[in-house]
């Protein structure tokens, strides 16, 4: 039997290899960059490099007018990391998170900027391990901070609305409560340019704070203040019980 007689399987394999080789030779760089683009986005945490909180806030402010609160927070951070690091950020579909607008599809649940912040901290810090190495705890800390902050905290360099906007404290991470309290204080409807700019500034405020926390974490200085309300109240919850329940806050069975 001749040593150059190949089985059908070897023939197919050989032809395949030859074809790939020829294609590589022909297309060179094109094929190689396609190979590089095949990254494993399912592996986390993802690498981080320190970002300017101010630049991040400005990006978030402007991105709000394109993809709203949640998408804008993600874009302000992952957009910069696409430039500084590349993959897996380049493969992450930032614009898909436009759905976080209005507390997810207009349902007024979690403020999208908080949801976006949690996506960012969890992808960068990673799964639950211990203490400060937990993206969910940093995310929880951001919800607490948001609830207590006099919003909007951040004033953009060139705000689209030049009149002074009132500040309100939501006492809650929810879109409905946060936007509602502000609209009441400002006496402005949902569709007003002022309400829109207020939400863009809230988004910028959150992005700024996320960058600050991540920078501290990168420097090894971060100690989480993240509370887990479920651990304190024996029910998944927000802390402002009386806002919804009035004076008679029910206690969950233990
Ligand atoms: C955003 C509004 C909101 C907040 C804030 C909130 N709750 Fe509730 N909670 C509800 C609603 C609505 C229900 C379901 C309707 C109901 O039964 O009152 C509920 C149900 C419950 C139940 C189930 C028993 C029951 O009476 O329905 C418990 C227990 C409870 N809440 C405890 C708490 C505690 C404790 C806090 C604060 C740590 C809290 N809630 C904060 C809105 C809220």
C-alpha cells in the first residue's frame, strides 16, 4: 500500500487544513483578526484600568441622550475600557441595555443607572468570594448611596439645561420613587427637557461614583459598605419600609 494513499477521513481533514492554509495565506490579517475576535465573554471577572471619574460622568451624561440611564452608565465605563483594554469589552453589546430605561421598559422598578452600575461592578469584580472582592456588594453599596444622595449630584460641564434644577433624595433605588419625588419638587412633567436633563445628570452622578469605587478597588483601598437588606430584614427589600407600608410595617415570618 502506497504511503501517500489517504483514507477518506484523512483526505477530508487534509483538504480542510489545506483550504484553511490557503485562505490564511490569501487573506492574512483578515483571518487573524477574526480569530482574535473570538473571545470568551463567558469568563469573568474582566480586567479593569483606572478611569477619570469626571470623564466617565461626562460620557454618561451625553450617552443618556442616546441610550438612557442604564445603557449610558455601562457605555461610559465599558466604552473607555474598549479603548484601553479591548476584549472582552469590544464584544459586549452595550446598546442592548437601552431596555433599562424607565426602571426597565417603563415599569419604574430599579433606576437604570443603578442596574447599569451593578452590571459593571459585577463583571469587573466578579463572583461572590469574600468581603470586598464581591461585585454584588459594591453594587449594593451603590444602591444605598443613590438612595441617600441629594440628586443630581453631578453638574455637567456644558449642561443642556442652564436653569438650576432642584435636588431631591429618593430614599429608594427605584426609578418610580426617584423620578416621582423629583417631578413633584420641580413641578415638571415626565416629557419636559428639565426632567430628561435631571435623569441624565443622575446617570452621570452614578457613573462618577462607580469609577471612584472601582479606582479605589484597583488600588487595593476599597472596603465595601455594601449592605444586604435581605440579611437585615429577612426579606428582599428596600430600607424605606414606611414609604409603602405606612406605620404598620409587616414582619416576615422567620
Ligand atoms: C416600594 C414599596 C415597598 C417597600 C419599600 C417595602 N415594601 Fe413590603 N411590601 C410592599 C407591597 C406592595 C407588598 C405586598 C402588598 C401587601 O401585602 O402590603 C409588600 C409585602 C411585604 C410583606 C409580606 C406580608 C404582607 O403584609 O404582605 C412583608 C413582610 C413586607 N412587605 C415587609 C417589608 C419590610 C420589613 C420593609 C422594609 C425593610 C418593606 N416591606 C419595604 C411594598 C413595599
